[in-house]
């Protein structure tokens, strides 16, 4: 799992081919991996602050460069973890109002997250989720781009991939247990930060509420991800992506039925 906070322990420098490459291409880059209790590895981002500031101080992005007009409903807890750089995976199963013959379908490669607590079993969510039934509008904070996707029916995969998400295992299992005869999907997503308060969906419960995964044809466009700051800088993202790829390959090599999906 990836964390942005500073570990209480002294960081342990990990040297790799990725380190060497970035040292050559970006002399100011620095990134440490720290070992947390239990042996898991966390990424401490210290190299992206300058780039982040450059993004933040840019002029407002015009929405002529549109990358998405689609939103994916997801637990607010998940959205916040992705925005903090602590999660790169989404575990999805079709909603009641999704296509009955196919379960969850990838309708868009890039999308905003529509935060919701519907069906969430989380007991530690502290922040309130906007309620359109009460006339509350929904702000969008991140754009996600799917970089890889897989499908499986084996629940053991959830535990195996715990480094890449912040959800409890029982929370994800409660989701994938819906329509037990159908496989669930795993999406690797790279997230980008939207300007705060600039992209807000007006309340319309009749149009946007209900048990469905996707909201298509938003009333406004979302800026292209090339104009937005990524949550994880390029080096941290490559580390995450490489680790996940190796983990998936290991699961497949040990007989776990997990198939890659086209995106």
C-alpha cells in the first residue's frame, strides 16, 4: 500500500534500475521506500512537490481538451485513498441496474469518481458524502485512467493484492459476493487531481442516483489528464505498476485463474 505520510522509522534506501534511470534523467529526483511493520513497503514521495507546484500555479485549464464525460460510482473511502496515493486498484462487480447479461463492463477508459457510501460496509468513514436526495451537489476531485484490467472469480486474489489498496478484505468480499456466479473485475488506475471546486455535479437524484456503476454524458467535460497533476509521480507510478505486474504474473504462474481484460 502506498503512503504519503512520513514513517516513524528511518527510511531504507532501495536502489534499483529504476533509481539509476531516474538519477540520470532527473538529478533532483528523490524517493525513498520504507519498510513498515510486517515487512510491507511504502513509497514516500519527495520529488513531486516542485512539479505539483508548477501544476497548481498554472492558469486554469480550459475544458476544450476533454478526456472524459463519464463518472464511475465508487465508495468515498476508496476515492480518498486513491487521492492520497495509497491505492491504485478498484474491485468492481455489476450493480443491480447494470447490464444483466454481462455484469460490470468497462464503458470508459478515463473517468471521474462519483463518491458514494451506497452499499459501503465501512465503519471508519468520517467525512460526509454528498446526498443528492437532500439537494446536495457532488464535487469531483480526481480523474482516473485505467492502465490495466483483469477478471477473476477467486477471492484469494483480494488478499494477495492488499499492498495496492486500503480496503478491508471483508469489504471487498461483500461486493464480489453479489452475483456469485459471475467473476469480478480488478482495475489498475492512475489518478490525476482536478482543481478543487471547479467540477461539481448539480443535484439531480432522479437522473444520477440508483444502483448503477456508471454515469454517462456528464453535463460538462473533464480536462485531459495531460493538463492535470498526477497523484503519483512517474517514478512512484512505475514502481507500483512493476510490483503489481510481477504479483499478477506470480499468481497466474501458481495456477490462479486471473485473466487480463482489453482496455
